[in-house]
């Protein structure tokens, strides 16, 4: 029989002290591990001191914050991916960026690829639907946002049909990016044999990785031979049959050839992590087929890569530039290294142009960018705003020797926290296409001249930039 007073006294006298002791011991061990990890990790000294102060002075708050925001690399995935063997690249060429990336462990550039850039959201949608409909054996999709809208439902409809026909369908969704997608939307795909996985769901086991690390990659691979990639998510804002007028300005592309194998390795590693599968890291690929004349290097970056290859490419390219640097990005919240590279390029006479939306879909990012853009403008960088339309594209052209396009924004989150993937284009015709596309955007844009900021504005910007690393 339950004796309320006696049970309460027993709990308070015996159980409660034990629980407090366990919590104290566990908290102390986690705090000690966090301090050791901070001291072993390369960080700006001020950041290191800040984390140490919070964890030591307020461990109950500091330790959970560090596990959520302080961890930037997934060492278990880095070790797994480093053991993967990619095909040898016989068609690689000499370029400072290619050499740098190879030294960082990124597969070398390959010739014999075919690339088709999408001029607008309708072209991107049309080729995507044809690509999915043509699938015979496999469909692998890693996407940040799958919309609960016309485009999202159209994609799921094709996947459901293909899964029912026996095609192996694997759909990898980011836990935060696709958080608003009703899980019921995926029921029929699963019933038809399709597989669905979530990259770090919002609620997950702490040891699986930080919720703050997101998979921002956009990769669709069909039959291990064709890839649809770039900056577009699968939602109405990015592409669809009613584009281009109703869609954001963005860029994506399809490609075939040797570079596809790198995309497949990236997807398989992401899928295995999300599904917690331990597999043989040696991957077998069919013989590479030459499909075109494009020289391409696929560059992954993020917490699953030992270094920060995309950031390294951008810095190297800025310092190597001799004539022109052109950038299209939705957000501009760089670190000081990127900021200095662009400033110095402009000061030594390189023409530097940056195109952004006049108003993006993130007001905080717009506030954060102003301080950096004012500084660039003072040193001769030309800042261009496109009015009345959101620009979601991420593309860079350096002289006539290198272009990049893919999923990475020019902000600290993309460069140092998110899982991203970019293409380096080395062929003249691909670089010319992106250069002409940039010129067409520039004709729609208005060059912005910055006024000096007042005290209140600078204080607001400073407060917002305190969380700039998370933007």
C-alpha cells in the first residue's frame, strides 16, 4: 500500500541525494571534456576564452550551449570519409586551386564531363522531372528543403511511382530545413518501398552530432550516372512550371561524366551517417564515361571534411585574381580572412563586383552585411542590389580561369558549419556561360552607394553580429 509521507521521506533521504550526486559527476565530466576539447581545437583566442569562461562559471548553461553551438567537426565521419577510395583522375590539369584541393584530400579535377546550366527555375524544373522519370535503377536525393507545395508534391509523386516500379529510391532530408514538412507526405513513398532518412533531426541523441550542423547540400543522382545540383531547393520559391517570374533568382545545373562519382561518394557518406550504418568504406564505381568537354572538380566542405576546402578555394582564388572577381550570393556575412582577401584584391586594382538581393528573406542577415559592405565599398568594391526579387544563387567567377557554383553562401555558416558542395569549373565555355549570366544580372541591378552609419545603427549591427557565426 502506498504511504505518501513515508515514500516522500524515502525519496528525499535516499534517492534524491543519489540523483544529485550522479548529475554532479556527469556534469563535471562533461565540463572537463568540453574544456579539453576547446583547448585542443584551433579557434580565435577570444572565442576560446569566451567558451572557457561560460563553461567554467556556468557549467549547467555552458556545457549544453557548447554541445549545441561549439562543435564544428564530426571526427567520426571525417575518419570514415578519409578511407574512401575514389577513381584515379587521369584528366586532371594544372591550376593553383586544383593543386590546393588535391593536397587537402579532395578528388582532382576531371575532364570529359557534360554540363547543362539552367537559365531559370522552369528549365531547372523541366530537366529535373525528365531526369527522375528516366530513372531505371536508382534515385538518390539529398536536399535541404522539400516543400509542402506544388513542387514538393510533384517530386514525391514521381518518387512514389518509381519506387513502386522497383527503382531504389533514397531521400535524405535535413532535420531543420525540412522541419515543416508533414511526415504524412512521406507515407506513400515508404509504403511503395522508398527509403527516407533525416540528417540530424531536431530531437536526436546528443552523441549523433550537433543540431547546429546542417546538411545544406542539394544533390540528386540518377542511376549513378547523372547529377542535378546547385543552389535550388525543391520548393515553389526555387523552381517550377510557372517560373521564371514567380521564382527566386537561383542557379542549378545537370551534369554527366567522371565527376558524378564524387557526388555519389558524398551522398553515400551522408546517407550512412543519417541511417547510422557502418559499411565498407571502399566504394566500387562503374567505368567512367566521357560525356563532354568540361573540366570539373566537385568540392565538398563541412563538418565531415577535415579542412574547409570551399573557404580555402575562395581565399586562394581572390589572391590569385589578376583582373576580375564577380560574386553572386544571397547573404554576405564573412569572416575577416574572406573580407581582407576581397579588400586587398580591390586595392591592388582587381575589379570586384558583388550582387545581392536588396532585401533577402532573412532580415538579420541584411543588417549583418552592412558593416562589411561599407568597408568593401570604401576600398573600391562595387556592390550591386537587385530590387524586388530574392537572389538565392551562389556563384563566383575569377578572371577567365575559374568559376564556382553550388550550395555555399558567402557567410560563416556555409563556409564553416554547414555541409556544402560546390563545383569548380575550369573550362572556358562554362566560365563564359557563368560570366554572361552574371552580366545579365548586373543589368537588372542598381549599384549601391553607402552612407556612413550613425552611432545607433553601428550598435545594432554590432549586436546582431554577436550571433553572426550562426547566420
